[in-house]
């Protein structure tokens, strides 16, 4: 809201400069966006009267005028179209300096001397553009300095209010705030009831009381709208960003700015029968005051008569019923509209008006009659006329109720962290218009005024005190607390560390939807019944996922189809599996980690030719993950089955005898269905199993030499190398540092159905050098164990 600083100071006179005033109201929560001068900097401009005006002899668009300053006259050449005899205008004399340091000098225009310049608002820095000379009232004193006459040593302050402070969209509301902030008295405009001169009334019916609980109207006959509104009124409007239209509209706008109550004047002769405040009928048409024709929705509150819609309630009036230059009799209205009913209606029609801005935020529901009396007095004073009695129609059941809130001084101290004297509390709140009645020592019953919709509980009152007292005046204190360090389980691997490891190995994290298409679920995990969504966002996202693999495969396909030939993805997230429980079906939500690789093993380069990834690339990456928690030897890979994986290239990941995941190639039929052009390898395992590691313990490095023994074992081809490695580890004990399978051979010299595994055993003692006898004895035990468990024999 824009307002004139001088107008505000007429209401509350404070001995502070503009900067202190602006800072104070900003800190009180009424943020000031901008402060600008009412006019530009200029000197030497006085009020002049045109006493003669003739056509320039050598220019069609110029006129030669004689301008009187009261004591003498000057010849001035002017090009303004409205220059004529009798009007009074701003006259910049020779030597004057206009905004932009433009100096007025004696000049010749097309051969005719000109001694000065007649000015428009734009040339004085009072408007961005002007159509002609600024015409002053006929009673303006000729020769007086224009800056003094128009009180141009003023500032326009633009305040940006939060939606809950609609009460400050008026000079009266701002004056209350300034009064409380500076503990200054408010000189409020005295509004007296205007006695009716006639008995004429116009009937009003409220058909939608929930949207309009109160409607006040008054008939005023024989008004003269040809008269001009006084300069002080139009200047207040201009400095608030509102242009002058006609005296009736100017008065209603002035009252809106002064008191905060939007009003409207109807041409009484255009009304038929009676006023009805009702909801619009679907497809009703209305041409607004700005000429726009709108089709109304049936949820829009309107003002109508017996035949037509007159206005959108709280937004804008209609063109056909508004006050015009032919109007003789008016019907003045002032209403309270429910903010919820009005909210959003202006925007729905592409509008935003001063009225809708106020009604959407809430207008004082007891202000309507006062506003009508104020507007009536101004209209009669300016335009004449004969007012009728004020008529009011109200639905008390739908009007907001006045509230009373209890305030305790100890609550103030508790919330603000400091004590405020009881007398100071009373002074601050009473100046905001709140009524206080003492209810014991340090306790008050506070009557909340009708314009404060935002105060309903004790904390709201404390907030008002803190706001007006000044948040910067509240004491500063450092909070203290007994903080106990959180215990960290060092055996757990952080998910961030897992992500960093995979990223370092060339993977990119994907985030997929937690819901998928039922058909996709059936392809990847048919053995689990998915949980269906009752209100899915799309038909292909209607069931909760039971595995992370569908999303990853779809993402990989999306990338492959866009020339990304090398794809490595991973995702962490929840799966949702329905399980039978003692209380019926239960939803198990388990965090999982899934990954996918496809394409070449290494990025394209000059070194070597491209090689496709295989199962062991993925296995190697995940073995690096399993080793993060110092528990890599607790995980075992063994042959397994998974509905989404190739039956001959699938391993289950086991820890402590429990299957925690699966790894393998994408099932060929799935690959064809998903249109995957290359081999795809996937893994999915429990994130909980992966993050549970062992606490790192220090073990001194042995300074004694390692001993290497290689074994070539012939075993049944169906026996997994991992099972043999596990048996060797258990039999060799603490002396075994590592076991490594470095060759697998099938062919000549090996029986059908068998294979040869070459394994290297690295042995080391922590405190001495191993002897050959010890090593030989340990190797013999290992061979015997393998013979017993796997019928393995040494290759000859």
C-alpha cells in the first residue's frame, strides 16, 4: 500500500524524521518496500494564469500565451493542447531549475520570444507521463510557489503487508501502528452521522448471508458530478497510486484509503426493483467498469438487481450501473464480505483490484455504517445532494464474533525472555485498539477489536507486544544445554560410504518411482503379490514395487536408446512386500541396494579394444563393497535362482546361512521383452546385511616372510570354487593369509565331469619364520579335508 507521509502525520504527529519512521514500522513487521519523493527537485515554479492565448504565426502546434503572475505578465510559447484562457497552471519562470537540472532560459521558438515554461506533471517529476498542462483549481492563488501550494515536500511510502495484516491497508490502521510504536496520540477524523434530508431508500435482500453477512446502503439524490473534487483529496489519491475519476468515485476511493472500507456508488436510475446479494448463475454475463466482458461462475458472489448483475461482490462494479457524467441520483453501498468467499475470485477472472485486495484479507465487519456516513458527508460537501436514511441488512448468525483473550504477565515474560512493566503492556496494547480490563495482578481480559482477525489466543497478544516493543530490544542470551555425544556404532557402514565407493567405481545413482506397472511387476517378481494403490497417479504406476530391479532396467533401457552404450547404475530404496502376520496382512518395507551394468568394461580409449562386461565385473565391484565393513569373508556366493535372472548365470549371496541377495545376468526372455540390446548384469541385496560390519581392530604386521604353496585339485565340475576356498580357510586357520583361485582347466588329461582348480595358499606366522615341516603338515591337512569333503585329489 502506498500512502502520503504527511497524510499519516495528520493522524499521528510524531517528532521523528522519515528514516526513523520507516525503520520503526519495518521492524514492527510492516515492511517498507520503497520511499520516494512526491515530486522531483525543482525551484522557481509558481502558479500562473493564462490571460491570453493565440495561435503561433509559424507553427500549427504552438500557441503564444500571456501568463499572469499577479504582479506582471510574461509571453510564453506553449505546445500543450489544453492551453487556453482562464486556466491556472505551474509556470517555470526564467532562471527556474526543473528536475534533471534543466534550467529555464529566455528563448525564441520559431521567431517568437518565450519567457519561461508552462509545466505538466511529468515535467515536475509528479508523473511518468502527461497529456497536457497540469490544470490547477480556479481558486489557486496566482504567484504562489507551487511546491508550497501543493505541499510537495512530502514522501510516498510503499508498505508491503503480510496477508494477516489487512487492518493496515488504511491510514487509520497505519496510524494505530505508529501510535503504538512511538506512544503518540492519534488524532482521528471525527465522523458524525449525516441527517437524512429525504425519506428515499432502496430495498436490499441478502440471498447469500454466508458470503455477505452485512450490507449497508444509502440513497443520495440530486448530486452534481460535474464538480471537481478538491485538490487535497485528489492529491491524497495520487500519492496513493490512484487516479482521479469523478467526485463520487474519488470519495469512495478516499474513504477506502482512509478507513479501509471499499465502497461503490451505483447510478440509482439504472437499478431495477431491489438489490440482491446472491451467488451468480452459471453463464451469466457482466461487462465490468474496465470494459472487460466476463462469464460468471456459479461460485461467484454478485450484487444484482431484479433484472441483471451489477457487480462482482468485493471485486469490481459493472459498466452499465456505475456513476457517469450523466448521473443525478446515486445509491451508495458498503458491505462486509466473507474473506473465504472472495478469496481467489478476482484472480479467476484475471483481475486484481484495491477492493479485492482488502476483502480477501479481511475488512472490519463493524466499519460499514461509519464508512457510509463519512462518504456521505464528503459527497454532499463536494457535489451537493439530498441524502436519505442509512439502511442496513445483516445476518448476525453469519457475522464474525468478537473475541476476548486472557493475557498474563508471566506468559509475556516466559515467551519473550524478559519482563515488561504492566503499565507499559497496557499502553502498548491499548494504542493498538485492544480493550484491556484488569483481572487480577498481572492479568487482563483483552477485548479483540473487530478489525484484528489474526488475534485469537494469548500467544498472539505476546507476539504483538514483542513486535511493538521491538525484537531488537529483547535481551540476547546464549542457549545452554547439557549435550551428550551420540554413540556411534563403528561396526555400521554408512550409506554415504557405499554411495561414494560405487561412484568411484564408475556407477551413477538413480532414483526411481516406488510404484510400477502391474505388468512390469509380473515380469520381475511374480511370486510376490504387490500392494495396489487406491488412487494411483497413472495406470502404469499403480502397484508398489517388491524389487528395485524393474526401475533400474527401465532406466538402463532409456539410456541405451539414447546412445549411452556404457551404463552403470545403482539405487538404494525401499521395497514393499505383503506378508502374513498375526494381525493379518502386514506390509514389510525393507531397504535394499540394487545395481546394474551393461556395455563395455572400460570407457572407450586408444589402449586396447573394447571388452564387454561379464558377471565377474559386477561381482568384483560388490566384493569391494562387502569388504568395507571388514566382513567380506562372511558373505558367500553360491549358485541360485531368481525369476528375473538367467537360470545358469545367477548366484545367491548368503550371510550367516541366510540369503540376503541375488546377482546374475538378466533373464533372456526379460531382455527381449524389455528390448535390451546388450547383455545386462544385475544385483540386489539387503542394505541392512551390507551395512552390518565388524569393528576394525589393530593387528601388527608380521615382519617374517610369507610362504606360498600352490595346489592343483581335480574335483567334480559341479563343485563351486568358493566352497573349496571356504573349506581351506577353515582348515588352515590363523596361519592362512589368503587363498586365491588362479586357474580353472577342463580338457585333455582331466576325466569327463571333472575340472582342475589351481589354488594358491599364502601362509605367514605373526612372530616367527615358518618351517617347512609345519607348512607341509598344514598342506597335508588341507588336502585330506578336501578329499573328505569334496572327493578332491591332487592333479598328477
